[in-house]
């Protein structure tokens, strides 16, 4: 498997894990910052909106509300990066 594809899969796993945590720790925010400054542009596109959300709302309940409010912008960025297809974006 190409290294870039492997990095993207690992980043997705980390980011989806952050979404399910009740509180995102400072250590995990640091990990998300590292992902947001990756050399892989798809990883950056995926991590940047999540970093913004986690920094604004580290608690899960607040994070869910903020994520819903930012849904269209996040999905548009992920579609542009090729992480979501147009069909997936429309389903959300």
C-alpha cells in the first residue's frame, strides 16, 4: 500500500476516534495539530476542520452541536479534497 494512502487511513482513524471521545485531551489536540500540518494534503484537509472544532469545543456534547453547525463547510472541504464523493456529501 502506498505510504500516502496509509497515512490517510491512519489519520482518518485518529480523527474519528477524537469525535467519539467525551473529552479531547491536550495530548490529542497536539496529535491533531500534527495531522493538520502533515505533508499529505488530504490529511491536512481532513484534520484542519476537526482541529478547529476540537479547539473550540473539547467536550463531546458541545463538539456535536458545533459539528452539526459546521457540517456543510466541513463536508465541502472533504469533498474538495476527495475524501468524500459528491454522492456521500448529498447523503449527509
